[in-house]
């Protein structure tokens, strides 16, 4: 493996902080919730997404910085910020973001919902039948599930689970001069947070915690209640696994997941107006400072509103449905194997259906000529047809190998269940690779044909998850290319056996070769620019953080390479810095689908090369994960990727451009009627193109168009 000398760190003015950049991304999500031109229920959904994102940010990133601070770590990041300074800036921005989120909810979204008949009724505004209904519901269903927990010198503060909703209660002191007593009542997660009320017009709801609060006296008979308040905690959810062996990985992971329930509290959400005595008692018992306290002016945990966004009625308050399209190349009279024998297929989710992959797996399950099926599994759905197909194939005696990544964050428990199910079916299950997280997306089917053994390979930028394939934009390439097939076999052999990193012909694997491959491709464009040739790089990814790659892009830009970056989330590169990044432009697209694909295109003197990958340009992807980069060589497939990539850089409603100071702006703001959402426009273009292909009976190479098409870096 070729080694490169890493550059010394420095020049913090050239880098943006990764966590502050992430907060800028979440602000763009929140902006969709604030945008009155979006359908109302979609605004509600964006608000819930922004809130959930922030929860995960605290559970992982803030928790990590907090631990570094406790450890006395003062090392600066590439942007020149210590952990302490990062936490200060995060707290400032996060408090402002929470304030904006709740202002949008309480002053705009909730009143607009009320106008359409969806109301959250305060207890004092209910009529007598509604109050009687809630009293019966509380006594008959809710009260038996509640457990009041007193806290004093003999009874420690209860171990409250992460993201749990609770009521804190101050009780009268036992004697004069003594402090008030503190008790906690956890709101049961087994009940819906929104309780539908009878009567009235439209849909009227009460909050579960308010119903419990009204009846608190029933939990403390004979005691005088001074004050009660709703609160929620966010805990550190990072895993700390011992990678030196000694214990079964599943047992160790299950132990770490249990530890999450009692890890440090990194954020305390309380209802606005909570008294100082009650708040002070909570802060003391939970060991949090004032910067970790967030006083909320609306419902605790915005995720509870998501069922409202999914109500079957009020379809005019949601985006118009876009049904996944069927590839014109798919002929229902032919099986997937015969189609792939003729040509490569490229699916672009969610515009294209996930069905071709499911069909391929289903046919492989029942085809007697299929000898082996191998797949990497990072995240999947709750009732996964992929896992079902693998289990069925194993039960029929086929050689099935699944590398299940147990450390996929927040999916660890479900992945343990899938792994055990596959093992019970007879599949060979590999629980990841020691020291690395397996993030690659690859399926290999080995099949006997009249011409000998043939390998059918699927490579993806996203997970084998039929549900997120309707929500995330991703690519999947299906091919029988012999060299890619041999690389796929070598890849799985390296993961399941004892082997040096495999020598590959077309695939590129992290952490062994991927960083050097990207640096070589960037360097090649730089050399062409220095020789006076037109040179250009277009790349699309979720996050750009890697310092070495950013410096390589700066060098390329300084040499005259035009660099167009579509980075949805974190971007630590500063574009437009004089003498450094004047030739670099960065756009972020936040739209109705989550932009998730990783695409890399290099002009290469006119002989353009296009690659897809599971990896972002982050140190974790390049150095600490098993990732794959793969070329798109079929002309029709390559054109499909290139034209969609070009559309990302067109001036449209959804694209926001990064300034050197780390903020984002729209180049032009018009009404949606004149500039429809980019993704909806792409869908219409793809749909129309498929119809023309079917009518012509052949393949038509036609670029996608987007509103405001004024050219790109292409």
C-alpha cells in the first residue's frame, strides 16, 4: 500500500468547524419548517426532523466534546477551536435554534393546524364531556401504569432512560425548615402522547403529560403538591467497546446498550416557566450546568407530532405523492438474470423503484443454479424483504453469507436481531471486522450458467433498506462485469477469512486504498490544469471534513481546476477564499428527499470518469470504515448519473450556496410556482424520459433539466 506523507496541520482560517457546520445544516432543515410555501404537514414533519437531528447531535457530538472536556483535552480542531470553545459556540447556536424551532411551532404551525381542524386543547378549555372522558381514561388505563418515585437521602434519583418524558414534583417538606421533597413520575412510553378527544368539530387532542399532571394528587394521597413540571433528558449515547477481544461481541454490545440508559445527561429540556426551586433540584440531581438546560415554550419532544403529519386526511397539506418509477429496461417476461446478462442497470432511488433489487434477490432464492449469495448489511427496515430473502435462501440450502454491522449507530439492537434470525436460518453471519465499521453496500450472487460461473453484483451508495429507499436519494448499480465480479469475490473473501487487503481491478476499498485513490484523481486534474487543459471536479456527498482532501482541493483550485461540490451536511472547506479556493463552489440541497448519494466525477481531459461510493470525505470513512468506490462505465448509466449531478448545481429554489464565513444563501429567491422543488422537477424529467424510451423501444440518453438552467461546471 502506497503511503503518503500527511501535511502538518495549520492555517485554521481555511477550515470551518465540523459541528458548527452541522448546526448550519440543521438550520437549513428548520428553514423548511419555517417556509410558508411548503405544505403545512410537511412543515410539521421538517420541524420534527430538525428536533430529532438535534437530539442525535447532542447524544453523539456534544457528548463526545463533553467527555474530552472532562478529560482535560485542550487540543484544537483544524479550525483552531478547543473542545471548551466548541461547546460554548454550540450552546449559543443550539439555544437559538431551539428558540426558532418552537417559535415556528407555537406561533405559526400549530395555529395553522387549528384552522384546518387539528387542535391541541388545553385542559381548561375542554367541555364537561371531554373532561369526564379524560378522567375515565386516566383512572382506567393510565393510573395503573404510573409509578411515583420519591428521592431523598435513602432513595437515590431514579435512573431515567434516554429521551424519556417525565414529571418532576415538589412536595411539601416533612417538617418546618426542611427543604421541599422531590419526586418523579415517568410518562409511560407505551401510551400515545396525543389522546384523541371525543366531540367537537375536527380532530381534538390532549397531551398525555397534561392529563397525568391534572391527576397527580392521585399518586400522592395526603401530600400537598407545591409545583410540578415536565422535563426530558438527553444522554450520552456513544458506545465504548473494548476491541481487544475477550468477550463475545454481541454480549459486549448488549452490555454497552444497557449502559446508555445510565450515561451522562448532556441536555435537560424543561417547560418554560419552571420554578427555580424545582429546576435547581433537577439540575443538581442530574448533574448538569445551566448551559445544558433548554426551556421550551411548546410541547416537549416534537417527534410526538409526527402522527399528525401522517394522518390519512388533509392530503392537500402534504407534498404530492411521487410513486417510484419502474425502469423501462425491466421486462416482466424476463428474469433479472437474463436482463443483467445483456446490460448494466442503474437505479436512482427514490425516483426509481427498489423492486429490481428485491426481484433479483427473490429470483436468486428460488433459482437452482444460484450457488451463493453474499451481502453486507448496515441498516435495514423493520420487516426487511432483503433479510427475508436471505433467510429463505439459507433455509433452502444455498450458501448465504451476511456481514451484519452490529455497530450501525442507533440500529445496534435491530441488527443483533437480524443477525440471530439469519443464523437460525442457516446463514453464515459475520459480525463486522475488528477495528473497522463495515459501511460498504455490496451484494454478490454466484450463479451457474451454460457458459460457466457468472457473478451478479449490486453496489450501492445507500443501505439495503426498502423504506429509506423511498425517502433517500441513492444509487444502485447492477452489473455482471467480470472484473467487478472478481473484485467482489476478493472483497468478501478478505472480510470472511484471514487475508491481506485484496488486490482489486476496478473497485477501491477503504481504509486501504480509497484515500490515495481520491488524492490521485484530484492530483491528475491539477496537473491537467497546470498544463493548460480544462480541468474540473464535480462531487456530491453528505459531508466533507477530511483535512487532507480539503487541502488537495485547495491546491487544485489554485492551479485552475473548477471544483463544484454538492455537500448536504457538514462542510469544513471554505469556498471563495482569495488565492486558495476561488474556483470552488459549494451548494447544499435540502428538499423533500434526503440527499444521500455519493458521486464523484473527474473531467480527465474529456475522457470523463464517474464513480459512486458508500463513503463521504470524512476521516472516519477513509480511515476507520470498510467502504467501496466503484466506477460507472456503461454509457447510459454514466449519463444518468452525470445529468442528475449537474442538476444539483443549477440555480433553483432548493440550492443554498456556502459563503466563506460558513453561512448559506440563495442565489435567487422566487416563488415556488416559478421555480418548483428540484427533486420534483427531476422526477418529472425522469418520468417523461422513461415514457419516451418505452415509446421508442430503445435507450435514450437525455440529461435532466432543472428550473433556472443557466449552466453548471459541466
